[in-house]
């Protein structure tokens, strides 16, 4: 019998504790008995003190008070990898307060989860949801697939601190995207504005070392001076003190790509050990993948940091066989005492900027200098040769699909491959791409089809891989509909369950849920999320295992998944019987909070 329903306990509670709460009638007995007096009295009444089971007065009061939400009869996958079990969950004040048989417990709201799976909320450890929440706080595409906590500031780029030679360009891009002036300059300002605006999801941020380098060193390809190194270290520590949970790099993107291996480990090393996470988009994910992994391991070994390889993959057919070797290298690092994980989305195509096909030397100095080099006819032949080598690795320009342009005029190209457009326009593909980049001032997003299914399955099945979207949020309407995003923005977590677990059976369902919940929570050091247990935050996903399915495609991405009828964030239903409620219960989770 539940302690809550034990009649002897109820009598003791009402006689000795209830008088101290104004919602129970006062009695004539001595108020406020001490714990010793209480136990002595229960013993005198012939009841062993062991009945208390270590429960305090506060615990008893908590059980007596009404629940905000009760989830009944669900098949609970608690996030640890343990097998599922049928149980009820009681929620109050945003916390899980009971897990077990709550058949007689009432709540302001009861959800019948019989026949459904109940899991912790999914933690998207590699996300690009950040300032877009200022104008689209409901984060529809992410919430509807069960993401309750986003980790942004990835790939070396964080919301702040802003500054340096590219500040004017950054502020203009912000205003163009959001239609108002950027209201902050550092991580503290970003967090504060987000808290004021409110959003549906919980938010965590890493500090982007590319953002730090741009602020201090600028966009040029040169080593940092000793004074600049000290300034960058101070900026990293300020960001951690303002609430960031670790560091990230994007070493295929400028200006982060201009940082040396030593510069990176010195910056990471100053972070307090608790937050010394290094999440890296490595220097290369195709021809020199293994060398890039070796560098990442070297950085973390020298900085004594926890390593997270971002979107682990081997791009281009000639490199697909390297993925097994990459995992072997990471396993060896683990055997040597390091903490190593990877994250990966469940698709064979990646999403990046069109300019990433262009050589680093052409992008040296920032967007303005890149545009000048694209217009310089004396450089065209050299640039074309290096770009074509990248495209040959993918196969052809048919493997490059345009997903986003800044201008309305060029949105007619979204959803088409470069080769398809070039054929329709009777133009050379390279020349078309150069002209498009000039028109859009570099702001062109693409999807590249470069990976294989066997390698994708291998990475997702690895014991230390965390499922992540590497995507922002979107919606079929409003600001979220302006681009044609990678379908991972809508389907990552349902697809990992439906395709790779239910259909392909690359791992068990409890393990797949672990990769979405307790594993990312542990990586970040989040003690109160990622597991269904008493005392944990009430972030919960309820889904139909037989029906859950992603529906977004590369040509038609703005489609919500099915089979996820309920998503609860901090105890508040955000998706209720398949309908988004509009509630904005998300919180900024700070390392200093």
C-alpha cells in the first residue's frame, strides 16, 4: 500500500502536523511537536518508527497536497536504459514528486497514458535555436518532436559576446532576420532578454570560441598575440560566469578555422573543470577526418576536457570506410581515461552554408573580402578548381540543394539542386553559385548529400553517441517558414526512434531513449533532468511507439511528426493531445544558477 494511502499515517499526519497549516482546522493539542516527540508518540501507539521510512514532515505535507498533473498507467522508459515499467507519475510545481501506484491520487489534470511510452524530455545537445526564439518563442518544430531542452552556442558560434571588426555586419544580419535592433551584446544580455520574452523550451548555451576570436582577433587568418590570448581567456571565463556550460568550435568556419591547436587547448583549459566541455565541429569531416579527430583528442588531452565530436560523420563516398576507424580512435581515448562522446542526426545529408565549399584563403578577412575575391577574375580559376574538388567528392552539383536565401527574390531556388537550376537557366553551375553568393552577401544555406546509411547506423548505434538535430526551429507559418530547412528541424527524434530503432533495430528502445535523455544530461552535468525520478524536473514526452514517425522531407520539410500527443515542460503541457497549447514555461538554465 502506498504510504500516502496508509490510514495510520493519515491519522498521525492529521493529529500532529496538519494543525501547523492554515488550510487545516486548528486543534487543541500542543502545536509543533518535535520530531523526537512525534516518533515517541507513534511508538507509544504501537507503531514502529520504521513506518516513517525516513519521510520528513515536509515530505508528508508534500504528499498530502494536491498534485498539479498526474500521468497514469504509462509505460515508463526512465532514461537510464532500464527496461520499461508501468507506473504513474505525480507532478507538482514543475517537479516529479511521485512515481509508482497513484491510483487514488488526484490532480488538477490527469493524462491517461495507457498504451503509450512515457520518457524524459529530449535534450537536443547540438542545436541552433537561439535568437530565433525572440520572434518565434513557441519553437514549434522542436517542441512537437519532444525536445524540451535546447543546447545552443554550437559549432563555435554563440549569441554573444558581440564585437570586433564584424560587429556592424552581425548587427545588420540580426536586424534583417528579426526586424528589430539587437538588444544585447553579451551572454548575460542574451539570457536576460530571452527570460523577459519567455519561450516554450529550456535553453542552455555553450560559448563559441569562433565568436570569441572574432571579437578579439577579428576575421583575419593570423595567430593571436599574447595580449589577445589573455583577452580571449578573460572573455571565455566571463561567458562561463554568465551561465555557459562549456565551449564549442567550428573549425571549418571562419574565423574559428584560423585558431591553432594550441590556442584552442589553452582557451579550453581556463574553464572551471565542472564546465570543461569541448564540443567541436572539427576541421574536416571528409578527406582528413581521422587527422581532425586526432586533433580534437589532443586538444582535450592537453586541456583535461570532456570531448564531444559534433555531428560525427564521414562525408564523400571515398571516406565512408573511415567511420569505423574514427570510433576505434575515440574508444582508445576512452580506454586511456578520457571522456569522449559524439552527437549525430539521423540523416545522410548535412546542412551548412554554400560558402563552406570555398577555400579558407578566399574567406580570410570576413564577408567583405570574400565578396571582393569572388569578383576578382584573376582568382576565378584557382577558386573554381578548389570548389570543384569538393563537389567531386560529393559526386556532382546535384548533391547540393539550396535550403535558404536571405533575399525574397532568390527564394525561388529553395528546394532545388544547383545542377537543376543551372540546367534550367542554361548556365555554368559554378558561375551561378558565385553570382548567388554575391547577390546574397554570402548568406546562402545548402543541404549536401554526402553520407551513407551504413555509416549513419554505425555512428548512431555507438554507445556514446547522443542523438541531436544540429538544427534551429521552424514552423509552417510566420518567421519560422521563411526557409526550407533540413528535415531534421522537424523530425530528428521521431526518426531516430521510428526508423533507426523500430525498423532498423540498431539498438534497443531503452538505449535509444538514453541517447536522447540521460546521456546528454550527464554530458552537461545536469543533475535534475534527463531521468524520470522523484525530485527531477518534470520534462516529459509521451508518444505512441507504433505510430511515432517523422514526415518532413528534403523537398517538403515543413511537416510535423505524428505520434507525439503530449509534451510536458517544467510540469506544464506544451503539446496536449496533439495540439500546441501556446504555453511558454521554458527556462534559461545557467551554469551559475
